[in-house]
């Protein structure tokens, strides 16, 4: 009696699982940054073009492969061609690296969430120094939110060489994060299918609440106007197009094997074409929606900082010239400054060096991405809102949902091939395999909670997945189209779903998408080679800001190892299969 | 004669209270910033209250319990509102040391602020740093409490799921093994069909049934 493959209870669970996996932290903290850097409203043009030309076809391809082969990534690619199971192995390795470092973000989100239940919020005030006359020096030089992130959360060391000890507070949060992930994947699709209802839908609720709150904030329109004013000259900048392609590629989570794993639990007759289009459109719309929220918050923060700066200048002038309190306002500031410069030139020239030029533009132009945006810029805006505890709790709860939703996909990519393999699943039940995977990842993830852990996190974030994924997806597309045969795949899809394959998908799979990926690959390689040494941003506690440093040799070795260990799987496994087949053929020759 | 003495006294007093004089402190008030529409005007009555508050603070210092309001001198009041003040000794020939005045003001800063509806930023004593209030520090950090609660909930839920999974597994193992037992029993019972044991009729070995003759042998070849 063969054990039936577990299936999603409804197709809706599958769609929600894909949405919950694809809509992740990158939509919130990477897309708004790209939008700001590459021309605001005009960035949407390359973004939509890349979505239609690259995102949808590749997503459909992965879902179709998973649904047809009904196995995890290793088994699926072995079915396509025995020499290609290396592609599946590479996917599993990359997913393993990703899940190692990605859950640390959830740990940080938990940390901030638990600290949101205090009044005042711990990142809104600087701690006092020894004799209680002022604030801690590091906090004075930086800001209270930066201090809380770099000192209280990470306890960051000045450079990557000084590892320091494991910080027990983030370590506890990491253990909790892995426990939550284990709870969600414990029963396979049975438990995952129910969890994804929450992880897919609740973030939208929070985003809508934040949209309403954000748009009603003072100064939000400044940020929105800044973002959406198109800078059309950026359209001819090749970097805009490359970054749009990269963002679409990584935002959908292609190449990790998670999409194949999810689709393998589908009914064979499922209409995955419709689902692919739906998921990719929802993913991109969420990015745009999240950037509206982010920019209204940016506008609020920039306006708040601009007005504080003006108030400081006003206070300085009022105190130096003993003007009447309340006489100087933002509107008459320039006139009064001119008057004072002419009436009391000597005194004015003494005060002049301290007068800062306050500019709303320069406040808006501080573009931040990644953990800096989520944990420093957003918290700075939140601490200035009324009832800041509520907004803080909502925000970090949303970050957690997005992060855990993506983790479900990552762990599915690792677990599905393991549970498919008859060798392993005969010895251990599903729960034990999941438990072992979570335990291993948690133990290795403790390395990211050390004092230098944030630097290692940046290494993994920047290098573990980028090049390898491009190669994996390229090999996938070429394999399906030319090794397996596009016509063969097309007829199988038609037999499975009952619908013919549109010419558009065939054109994209066969020609356009592989060409795009090759050009992205060439661009990244040349970028790495041209820049020479790789650098990173280190936090300097004495100055209270980030400084750029070079990576030491052992860090460069780790980077090389990361990229090599996943990309080398493809040729090595192919070679291994070739050799074993040759040996088997050589061994059976005398019998024949 | 009396007028001469009066002029002498005011002259001495004027000398004692000067901007940047020894032991003098500058004070700045930002009443409009703090109170907006409810701002009060700064007049001599408010100055009197200020002198009273400073005298009150000095009276709290040991050895200075006899400080009176007229020992506190104010001068150079600007429209900012800012002014300088000194505290003189009982004989009014020199000013009290700055350190004493500073510590007295620091001890009673809160009372002085409240008398004027202001705070440390809007009632500023230049060169007297205010003692900042430390944030409340509970014995057990709040975040650990919340962490503990959520950790326990997740742990209990995980244990429940694992246990129910083990129970289901055991039930499934008992189920098919019961079915296997009945199948074994079937095989152990030798079925008899028409007096011939079924085993003999087993075609696994590919035995030819002798009772059945092929057609070819009957017909003679042409």
C-alpha cells in the first residue's frame, strides 16, 4: 500500500503559501530604496517590464516543474535528467544557507517586539551616563535609535576580526524564532497550510492600518511627492534596469526550490498558470503598496527632523541675541538672520559657524535599505508618533509574519527533498527530520548572535544566494527547454492540466529569460571583478557612525566557499552520476 | 545723609550683580514656548516669586537658613526673558560661592520649575546642569516576562502537536498490523477447491496442466 503524497487542502492554501513565501522583508525594505535611488515613479517602468518578461515566465516554469514531477527539487531535476540532480542539491544548499541567516532577522524582530511594551520606548531616549548629568557619549554622537540597534541589540564589535562572545539575549530570541518555525512546519502541509492563512493575510491588515496612519501624519505628503516625482533621466541608466531585474528575480524567491516544493503538493490538474500570474502580480503590488507606506513615514521623519533643526537654529539665535521668546519663527527666520547680520555683524559672525543649514531635501535624500531601514529609520519615525507602543507592536508583528512566512518556504525547500528520499524517511518520521534541521540551523545561527555576528550576517546576505541563484535558474530554464524538450514538457502540461501552453511562455522560456539571466550574471561577475577588494560597513563607537573597512582574508575565503559550495554542486553531481553510470555499465558488460 | 547711604547700598548691590560677575548665574525663561496661549507676562511680581524660590532653596542648605528674599539680587532683565542673579550673604558685602548656590538650585529644581509651570528646558540655568531623571528600571526587565510567556506557549503547543503525532503514528501502526494479521491467517489456511489443494493449482512455477491438451497436437499437419 503506497503512502499518498500529502496535498494542500484547497488550492487557496497553495496560493497563500506562495504569496506568504514571496512577499517577504525584501518588499518592505529593498523596493522603496530602489525606487528612491533610481528615479521614483519612473522606476516602475523597468520594474513592470521585468515582471512581465522575467518574473512571470520563470515563476510559471518552477511551479509547472514542481506540479508535474510531484517531488522536491532534487527528485524533480533527477527526473528531468539524471545528470541534473546537482541543480536540486545546489538549491537545497542555498536554501540551507538562507535559512541559517534569515531567521536571525526574526530573532531581532522578536527582540524589538518584546521591548515595545515599555513606556517610554527604550530606543526613544538615550541612557544616562555615570553621574546623571548627560547622556552616554556614544548615544549623543549617534542617535538613540542607532544606539539601541548597534549597542543594545547587536552589541556590535568594531570590526569583523573581533568576534566577541555569544550574546545571550539575541540567542534566546533566536531559539524562540526556530521554535516557532518548527511549530509551523511540524506536520508538513497539514500545519503549514493553516499557518499561511495568517502569514499571508495579516501583514496586509497591518499595512493598511499603517497606510491610513502614515497618510495622516504631518509631512507625509513631502515624502510621497519626493518619491513619485519621476526622474525620467534614470530610465536610460542601465543600473536601473539591472536592479529592477534583480529585484524581481530575488523577490519572487526563484531557484531556492521552495516553489517546486510547494507545487509538488498540488493536485496534478491544478491551474498553475493562473496561480503564477496571480502570485507575481500580488508580490509586485505589495512592493508598491509597501513603498507608499514607507515614503509617507519617510516624509514624516524628514519633516520632523527638518523642523527640529529649524527650532535649534531659532533657539540658538534667540539665546545669542536675547530676542523675545516666540518672536523668531520658521517664516521670518531668513529676514531676521539678514537683519541681525547687518545690525550686529561681529556677534553674528561668532554665532554663524554653529548655524546649520536645514534642508528638507537633504533629510529626504538619506536613502536606507535593509536592516537599517527596518530597525533604525522606522523606529525613529515610530517614536515620534502618538501611542508609539501600539504602532511599534503592530510594525514588528508584521515584520515577524513576513519573515516567518518566508522561513516556511525556505524550510520546505530543505525538508521536501529529505522526506521524499526513501532512505531517510524510512529511518526517521517527518517530525524528527524537521526537528533535526531546525536544531542544526539554530546551532549554526548562534554564530550570528556574537558581537561580530552582524558582519557575518551581511556576508551571507550579500553573497550566499546572489550568484548561485542566477546560475541555478539559468540551468533550470535551459534544462527544461533543451534537455527535457520544450515540446515534451508542453504536451505533458497539456495532459496534466488540460490547457495548451501559450506561445508567450514558450518564447520567454526558450529565448528571452535565459538571455536576461546571462546578462545579469555577466554584470555581477564583472562588478565583483572591477571593484577588486570587497568592503563592508563597520560601526565605530567612538565616532558614532559607520566606517568602511576591507574584509580580512578569512572572510574573503568564507565568501568564496559560500559561492563555490552551491555552484559547484551542479557540475560535481553531474560528473559523479556520469562516473557511477560508467562504472555500472563497465561492471555489467561481461554479463551481456 | 540717608539718601547717600541708599545710593551707596544700591551701588554696592549693583556691583555685586553684573553679567559675568563672580558667582552670578544667568537664567533664561521660554514662557511662550512652554505655555503658548496661556503664557503669562514677566513682571516684577514674577521676579519677586523667583527671588523667593531662590531664597527658599538657599534656606535648605545647612548654615544658610537665614537667607532672606532681599539677599537675592536680579539684574539685566531682557525681553528674552533672561536675567542674572546672585545671592549675597547676610551682611550683603559679598556673594555666596557659586558651588553652594549651584547645589541648592539642583536640589530644588523641581519645585522651582513647578512654581513657574516650566521644565528643565524652558527654565534654563546656564552653567547649572540639571540632574536627568533616569528611566524606570524594574527589577525584572519587562521583555523577559513577555519572552517567557510566549516561549512557554509555543513550547506547550509544540509538545501537544508532537504527542498527538506520536499517538496517530501508533494508531496507524496498530491498524495496518491488524490487517496484516488477517492476511497472514488467510495464507495459512489452505483453501480446498474441488478437493484439490489451491497450492497445486499455483501457476507460479509455470506448470502445464496435463488435462488440457493443445489444439496443435490433435490436428495433423498438412
